[in-house]
C-alpha cells in the first residue's frame, strides 16, 4: 500500500494516479461496500459533476479530486473509522485540500446523501435477493425432477383431498416464487432511481446536474420531484420493498408448515436425510427437524423486520427518519431465509412408496369416480357424488381401503343412491375393471386434462418453462450487474480525468 501523501508533497497527483486509477475502482480491492464506500462514490460523482457544470473551475477540481482520493486511501487501512457521515468526512477533506474542497458539496445535503445511500444499499440487497430466488427455485426443481410423476397426497382444510404428483406439488411453489422474482425485478427499477442533488428537499441555486449524478452512480435516472425524492419516496418505496419480502416469506412459511407436518406422522414422505437432523438429550428416538425450524425462524424474522419498518414509518411528518434503514434489513433477511431454504431442500428425501401408501389408505380419488360416472355413463353428477360419498362411508365403517372395496357392495350402494334420486335405471353402469381404475390414484392423475394439472405431460411442460424463466432471470441479473460495473468504470474514468486535467471538455 502507498504511504499517505499530504498536500504539498512532491509528485502527489502523479504518483497516486498511477497507483490507484489503473484499477477499475478507487476503493481498495477488498474494501467493504459500507456507508463510507458509498459516500466516497457519491463524493467522486459530485466532484465530476461540479467540474463539468462549471460550479467549480477545473484547477480546483484537481485539488478536490486529490483530497477525495487521499481520504479513500487513508480510510482503507485496517482500523480506520470509515464513517458514512459527510460531516465526519469533510474535516478529513479540508485537512488535505483546504476549505475550498468543500465546494464539492455544492447543492448537496446530508439529507439527499442519506436517501441516496439507502437506495444504493437497497439496490444491492435487491440483486442479492433475486440471486437467492434463482438458487432456491433451481433447488426446488431439482427436487421435483427426482420423481416428477410420483403420486403424493394434497390437502384442503387440513384433510387429504386429491392425489397429485410430486412435480405438480413442487412446481406450484416454484410458480409462487417466480411471481416473487417478477416483483423483485419491478422493485429494482423503482429502487434504482437517484435522489442525489435534491439537497435538503428543494434543490439549490447551483446548476446541479442530477441526471449526470444518477448516471455516474449507475442509477436508471433521477427521481424528478426533489421533495418526493428526498422525503416521501424513501417511505413508500421502502414499503414496497418489505412487502415483496413479506410475500415470499408467506410462501416459504406454507412450504415449511407442509414439511413440518410430516414429522407428526410415523412415516413422513418428505423427510430430512439421516445425519441432517438434531437429537434429544433424553429421548433416543427423536430425530428433530432443526433445519426446518431454522428456515421458519428466518421467515418469521422477515415479517418481524417488515412490521418494524411499517410502525417506524407510520404517521411521520416529512423530514423525520424514525424508521431507519430497515427496508434494506428486511431484504437481507429474506435473502438469508431463502439461502437456508435452499440448504434444507438439499437435505430432503422423498419417499415415493410412503406417499403412495398414504393416498391408497384414504378415499381422495372418489371425485374421479363421480366424474367418470357422469362422463362415461351419463349419470348426473350429484347422483354420482352421492354414491361416491356413500361408498366412502361404507369403506371407512368397515376399515376397507379403496382397493379392497367389494365390487358387489359398490353395485348395491349405487342402486340405493340412484333410487333416492328416482333414476329409472339403478344398475351400476361401470365394469369392475373401470370402477377400480377410476378409484386408482394413477388413473385419476392421468385423466386430468386441465391447464397446469398434475398429469405427467403438463408437469413436464411446467418444469421446462420454469427452467426457462430461471434462465431469463439469470440473464437479467447478469445484465444489471454489468450495467453497474460499467457505470463504476465510467465514474472512475471521469474522476481520473478531473484529477489529471484530461476530462473531456
């Protein structure tokens, strides 16, 4: 590292330029993107802008740029304060370049610096959240593809309702997180707008080029109304951000409830692999799903932090900032939640035989029996439904599984149901083979015709489309990352031009 150089020392500008500006960033390569980092990026952008607009002359711009660069270098050493408060950094700039360097702050306030800093942190948090969504959806699809057409039970009102397939079940959660990814991308466009240059709230009499400041920092543009940009948008945009995080936490919470519910059964069909569970200090049989509890706790943390944001922002007169930066904290909590879920998914084991046995032990295919009677034998649906319900009652009363129902008893029960509705023909219209096929889980799944159903062809189509969606999100993220990297390079080149007096006129 170059030793600190102070004003008046020979070769200051040339030496520091050669040593620091040949890289893509004036920040130290391993410097954290903390509040000081972003304050320094804003100082660099402001230096470029005030020279380009003529707010300060070019020769003073060199002095300002040298001071900004030296503070960055000094604050990159281990143990440095790295304050993100401009009033703490300004004395360091003055010590190096004298009071004239404060002209770099023309048309700026700690208010718009703070608002811009929040958006810079939120912007990065949004991109990290999208990456976590990509990784989690990929992990879900990996689980789905282990056995996409395997039969699993699905529930309504907490009771087994119909058989579906593993692929159908998992792609449902992927689709919900696909929507979350779309919301995250929309959120990014809202967050990626710059308040810098709006001063306290009403701009200033300096010809500040706010669009240029936005461009130099990689923003999509400047938030036009300076009052809104600095005082209002941070509240409603923060509310949108925590709302996006909330929605995915609710989805994750539902999935975690599903998995946790398995552990109330002696034979779960979704279970953590051996070696990935916790144990009890007194009960040797216990295999505690600790990682499930961890993910659930992380989902709860998202909701807790978002609630804190809403209460902090509620009924605030403009100009007060009681809610802090908890919108960013909520986004970061959502990323942590998804990372823990991705890890959990890698530890899950699907037990096909157990899932099928659970379906076969109950009567969740009785809907298909009623449908077959209507579709193939012209039996009114209500009559078929009533017959199926009576058949279920009989089977349960006699501890019979659907496959064990005597066909002769089914014929007798149908005749009773048909008589109750005064049908002229009370003979059971299905062969025994068709009757048993209609009651089979595989038969019901394969008979599904609707868009997005559990039938194998439709599940395969949805899995393929979801992979394509993830690929699109990955490309979008790479594009946004590249734009930010290009903007950082352009900022450093423009800043170097100011320091060396070679800036384009």
